[in-house]
C-alpha cells in the first residue's frame, strides 16, 4: 500500500495526525510575504530559506478518543533594522511548538481560555505555510539590534537628524539640555 502524500498548503490535519505522518521542507523567504516585509531594505540579496518540519501524533486519553497533536519546527535568518544604528542586523528566528487539535472553534476557544497549550480547531485544509509564517512573525525580536554596531550613530544617516549644533560639540563637552533651557528662559526675561 502506497503511503499517503500530504500537501502542506492544504493539509488535512485529522488524516495527517491519525497517520502519524511527518513532513518537512523549505520555502524561500519571499514566499512568506508578511515576514519578508519585515526585512531591512538594504538586506543582502541572498536570502535564507525558511526550513520547516511537522509531525503528527496521537496521544492516548483515558476513557476517550486519543488527542490529536502536531509538532511544528521552523527556522530561518532575516536581516532586520538595528534600532541603534539603523543598519541591517542578521537575526536567527526559530520556533518549536506543539498544537492540540479539537473538533471545532467553540471547543478550541473554551479549552484555550483555560489552558497554556496551543489549541486549534481541526481543519481539512490547513495552510501550513501561513501557520509557519505566523509563528516566525511572533518570534521576531521586539527591538532588533547589534551587540556592537558596526559603525557609530555619528557616522550613519541618523546623525543628520540630530542637528548641526550637537555635531559640532565634542561628546564629552555636551551641555546639559536643562541648562540650555534655563539660559533660554533667562535670555527671554532679560
């Protein structure tokens, strides 16, 4: 008997899990459009692929049908904008998560509210690419930045926004902004 083939873009989750099947593959980053939009505009042209794998498993349950579970693993690298120097910073994104599937949305909402596990409604056509993309977006760092920026902010485009007076003063001799404000108030009163 030939093993059943599963389509990751239209995955019948019930059949996949009951067969305790496994799938793995790669997608180009541009195939995950929402994630690709997060990349820095100056990101290198050679993008990393998104590698993924899923495995279905039945978990026996006392006095009832087994629970349907799917283990998802995905990883990639993406160039994001460093929040210090505004240059590209390479970030590794990796997720590994288990999902429990229940018969419908109502059951999923009830169980999900009282549980720490990820609960989804059983679907006959789950788009695995969308699920992988959602999980990788959730894994994005809140504030991407280099450990040590390759160039100082003074040498980057961000320095132009600071103003000409600030760039003329040496960093060690920068005046206290409140002292400047006090001087302005004093000048205005005079």
